[in-house]
């Protein structure tokens, strides 16, 4: 009896899924271990900066060292996260292995001097680099290499933030605006889950965020029309701020390239500007990663979830510090600063309209990120993973509206456009 056509289709599909899953597991192990090393080292570097405030004055020196190193031996590695995305779009020579140690050291130097940068760019680049190296070792063809690179992105993102589901969807959603590729869904989920579990197994703990829901024990918060109206208004501002962040970062980056021909000197000028901003702002709260601080009165990402944990213009100061740092050529990522910008903006808006501060800080946390990266689905799921599912509908409204208002540029130049946000 001839086999059913459905069976003839099913068995090859199962073989392909099994193969890609088998390849995704070691990618998750490698990326998760790299993230664990990075997060451990980042904590040590941040503590060292707290204990030695004079290190701020070495920020321009560190910037020159990183810029000179990338100029001399970086090569294609200077493409950073965009290089990883380009290789997924059109697999070619792959991602060079040297990108992992270069971006790791470069990011740690940035944070040691107090540069305002994040960590997702480092994790994604390390994950992509390790996945590419593993693919070359196994002599993987171009089609499977593309899936491996997506798995590396998912594992790096999921492990560095402790959000494996968001990491998987981010890897599928971030490449093309308006389209999600489901052909790699299972391997990226496996890689992200394994990466997060591996990072945790190394003893790394992520920051914990909490959004209260009063005395309710329901699985989701009751829909409040007035609160929803406030969320909609806030989401519009989140989208506009994320668009402003992306556009001013690209503009300033181009300005640095145009005005300073020698690349290693760009972060030197950027470092001097960051030092000047510290004295103009009158605080060091906007330096570094910004998640926490040994000073209980400092403005931090965690503090912004509580009344009094931020000022009206904290988000603008952090935006300015971050744009100068990254546009001038320092290494790191944009996402954690975007969390800070969004959370402190949400804090200010909550006080202005009489809304729950912790909820609006959480909404800004994910929505500004959603608008700047054009990944509303991943950010909605991130909200659920970080804050719980009680306010899931508000998370979705904030992320989707911010995405709709943020334009098409985004923070990643290699991101392609498939479905425009408006006709």
C-alpha cells in the first residue's frame, strides 16, 4: 500500500526539525555560558567603577583603546549586531569568531569608565559569533547556518535577560519589519531555553521586577476603561520617544563619522562629552548599566518602579548619555538603556495622570524597547515573563501602539522592511 502523501511530508519535516534542534542545543550551551561570563564580569566591572569614581576620567582613554583595537584587528567585526543580521539575511562568510572576545572586552571597558550602554548587543554578537563558529566546525550549509545564527541571537538575548520566550520571538521578529519567520521557530525556542537554563546553571541571577495588582487574586487585572485611556496616551509618547532615540542615534553617529575621520578618536570625544554631561546633570546616576546602585537614593531602573525613584526628566538625561556613548563608537547595546528610558518616562507619566507608578514603569520598560526595535510581539511576551500575566492586555496595547508610532528606522540598520506600518 502506498504511503499517505501526508506521511511523505511529515517524515522529512520531522527529520529537519530533529536536525536543527540537535544543532540548536550546543548553540544554546555556548551562548548561555558566554552570557554568564559576560554578566559576571559586568557586575565586577560595575562594582569596581562604583568603588573608584576616578575611573570616569579614563573613559576617553578606554574609548581610544577599543576604537584602535577594532581598527587594527576588528575587520568585519566592526559591523556588530548588524553584521549578524546581514549574515542571516544572506549567509556568506559567516560571523568572524573574533567578534565575541572583541565585543566582550569592548563592552566591559565601556562600563568600567561609566559609558551609558547596555548588554543585549554584546550577547547577540557573542551568540551569533559562537553559532557561526560551530556551524563552520560542523560544515553546515548556508540554509542551516541561517537557522544557527538565529538560534545564536535567540540564545544570547534570552539568556542575558532571563526571558527565553521573548528571546525566541525576538530572533524571529527583529530581522524584518512586519513579518515573522516561523520556519526556525522550534530551533530558536530550544536554543533560547537552553541558553537561559545554562546561564542560570552558572549561578547568574537576573534583576527581579514587580508590578502589584492590589488585593486581586484573579489571573488577570480587570479591564478599566479610564486606565486603558491613560495607557493609550502613554503608549503614543513611548512610540515617539523610541523613534526619537533611533533617529538621533543614527544622526549623531553620522555626524561623528563626518567630523572625526580617524575612528579611534570618535569615542575619545564621546568620552569627554559624557564627562561634561555628568557635571551638567550634577549626578552620576545615568552612567553605566543603570539597573541598580549602592546609593539607595540614586535613580535606577529598579527604583523607577517606586514613587520617588525618578525625576520628571530622568528619561531625557539617560537618553542623552546613551546616545552620546553609543554614537561615538563605544561598545555595548541599546536595550537596557531603553528599559531605563522607558521606565523613568513611565514613572513621570504615571505621576502626571494619576496612574500606578509600577505599572507605567513596566509599560515604558517594554514599549520604548518595542518601538525602537520594531518587535512588539517579543516585547509583549517579555512583559509577561518579567512582570507576570495580570496586565498582559495593557502590555500588548502599549507595545503595539508604540510600534505603530515609532517609524521604520529602528536602532538596527540591517533590519529590513516587508510590511509598512501605514500605507
